[in-house]
C-alpha cells in the first residue's frame, strides 16, 4: 500500500515543483553598473519612430508618445525605485512611482505603480532595450507592431542634474 501511495504522490510532486530557470534568452541577473549610471533625475527630450507624423503611439498605456517629451524621471539605483511625471501643457498630467531594473542583456524592465499599491502586486510591466548609455544621456527602445511590421520607438533621455 505504501508503494502505491508513493508512486501516486511522486507525479504530483514533480508537477508541483516550479522551475527556477529564467525565460529563454532573458537573464535575471542585474547589470549593477548600468543601473548605477542611471541614478538621478532625467528628462525625455525626444521620441522618435518611423511614421511619427501619421501614427499615434500610446506609450505605456498612459498617453500619446509625444506627451512624454519633457517628462521627468527619477531613478534610484540602490532600491530600483523612482518616479515619472508627465507635465506637457497640451496633455493629461500623470505622475506615478516606478520600479525598474536593467539586466545583463541590456533590457530595461519597468513597472508603473499606482500610489498606495505595492510593486509586487503589479503583474504587468514593460521591457525596453537600453542603448547609447553615457553619463548624461541614454535611450530606451520599444518595439511596436505597425501594420504587421515591427518598428522601434526611441525615447531619448538627458540628465537634468
């Protein structure tokens, strides 16, 4: 009888164990050097993508991409928190805490957190590529689908202090 119970419980144990392997091609290891380089206050100075005169991009499901020009971002590297604020005159104002990180593959993970909500309760987020990072500037690149083709949306950040 014990052998039967053991044989029946073994498949249950095998299916109940969660794999600790990361998603293919995406390292969970953080790039601390790249993260520390983002510490401080930044502003998006430009948003570029092919067809920007004809296509409207709803960035981070918040507002039109052009509304992000002039937005201010704060990155705190020791706890991967920060904030973002849209303040363009012709756009809806928006401000929110954020949680972010950069992995070893140069991918920037972003969670926009509603005030009063713990970040671990936020299930969705965004994954963008970090490019051209210097002490005073960097780019975040998002890939969107336009008419069945992938297009890059480039957010240009400049350090403000």
